[in-house]
């Protein structure tokens, strides 16, 4: 099978490239891409490697990141401090132009703790209907903090102030209290869409004038910054708090941070402990995040260029169309013609041929470019997608 056979170019050394040149066939007769030696049959050399475009979270730590992790200075951050985590928090706060930041295991936790600290139990927040906080976090705001969401569908994930003006509840014992506005930049379910900054500024000005706090889910803020050329600090200036992830485009194994003013972050630290997120020698994971923050922001444009290649490839395929008609950063969402096959069938067929994606809706699949896929793999993926879309349906799985 002629799939992308180039080793993945990594920021440094040969070790990772060598591991990428080995594959085995799984018991489902599917090519798998082992990242450790333990699966390698002796002397088995590869023809190809799997192209994993399910998410930018699938990346392996680079050798120099592993080195930074191995050498991390650590302490017990629950008893007092972990020096590496402290350095990461300070650098994150500085880059985001906020007074303080707190490191947490995941973006879901940073988002949920932001909601909890901004809102009293029994109050509500406004958000875009397709945002991660509402769509993919199990309604944790209700389960854990007693909050309600009021959702509004944006145009391609982008809300306008005019859509929200009548939504703040009057003070009335029948109603919840509206306390917070949440935005997402880039917007995951709208294909990595960048929020236009003028719109963000307008909507946040309106929210502030009306007594609402502003939180940004900036899991992929780094991508928005790279694509627009605006600094992370300028992008998040209109917000009281911002959540950022190190384990997505930046390629760290674990971790997110929540940033805001000092009193907000003090409360967020308390909530992190409450949610079971107190971490002891956290420098082990913070070191990976710190390395990613220092070394990997500058390369994100490569992922965006690869996403454009993928978009061009998909657009050339009859049964596929690009959600919202645009790809701003590293996510490509394809709507699958319902008269052809389902997203699940397409994802399974691609999987069999060595290209991995996620079926995110009954008729939509998602590809995400990242540190561990190169341009020749993207070109191979485009060829495979094209070949599938021109085959008779009966021959597909
Ligand atoms: C926009 C957005 N916010 C938050 C998250 C949650 O991050 P985590 O998986 O670290 O909980 C994700 C995860 O993909 C995301 O895409």
C-alpha cells in the first residue's frame, strides 16, 4: 500500500525519525504506528506509517522535550512549591499579559474552574452553541458547579454583540442571574475559526458595560496568534480570564493554564484542589509544557500551511465540502454528502488505508494538522481521500 513513507521531520534528532520508520499490522489488518520499541518485530522494516490526523493532541514528545522532562527540577506543589511549575505559570502569565496563571491537567478543568470562580451557584453564562465548554465537557458546569448555559448560535462560530443584547436576565426571583460571557478562539467545531478581533472587542465591551465577566477558551489561542500575527496578550486583553492548552498545537504531553488577575487565580487554585487537581511533583509535566511554550509556537504556521493543502485536496473531492467554507488554522472539517456514505463509514475506510480522522457528526469528519505530520504525509492523505471518493460505494467498508 503506497502511503506517505517519509519519516516525520521533528525539531531535532534521529531517534524519533527512526521510530517513525517502523510499522506493524494490527489484528484488524490495519497499519499501526508503534511509538515504542516493544511492538517492533525484530528486523521488520516498514513500507509506510500511519497518518494520524484525529487531533493535534496525538503528538509524541520530541527528544529534547523528553530531556527537559527528565531533567526537571521538582518539589511538592501541594505542600509548598514546584519550581518548574512556578516558572511555567509565571511565563504563561507574562505572555498573556495577565497578573497570574495556574497550571492544571486539562483544558476542561481550566474552563470549568473559570466558570465556577466567575459565577455563583444558580447563575448562568452566555456562550456560542457549538463551543467546547457546552458541547464536549459533559455539562460539568451544571454537574459540578450548579450553573446554567444560555447558548446562541453564531455565524460560523462567531457571535455578535447584537445577538446577545436582549439575553441578560432581569433581576427577578423566577430567573437565574446572568454573570458571564464565554468565547472560544480558535473555534474547534467551526474548523479552527479565528474570532475577528474587532468583533471580540465589541462583544466584550458590551459584556463589561452590562456587568458580565468575560472568559476565553483559548485552547488553540497560539494558533490564532500565529495566523493573525497578533500577540497572545493583545488577543486576550478584552477578557478577565483565559484558558490555554500546551498539549494541542504546542505538542506537550499534558497540561493547560488558566490566567487572570491575582485574586481570581487564588480562587482558581482553591478550586483546582477541590476538583482533585492538586499535583505534587508537577514539574515533570510542567517541564514538557514549558519546553513547548518556548520552542514550538514559532512552527505553527507549518501546520496551517498543511491544513490549507488538506483543504484544497478535500475541496477537489465531489462528496466533501469544507464546513463554513474556510480553514483559518490547523483544523479541517469536511461535511460528507448524505447521499454518499456516513462520516463513520468514511472514517473507517480512511482508517483502513492509513489515514486517521474523527467522525464528529453523522455527516462530518475532522482532520487536524500538527507537529507529527509533514507535508508529504498530507499529500499522501489527499491522494488517499481522493481515491476513496472516486471509488464505487459498494467497494467501500
Ligand atoms: C476548544 C477546546 N477547549 C477545551 C478543550 C479541552 O481540553 P482537554 O482535552 O485538555 O480537556 C479542547 C479539547 O480539544 C478544545 O478543543
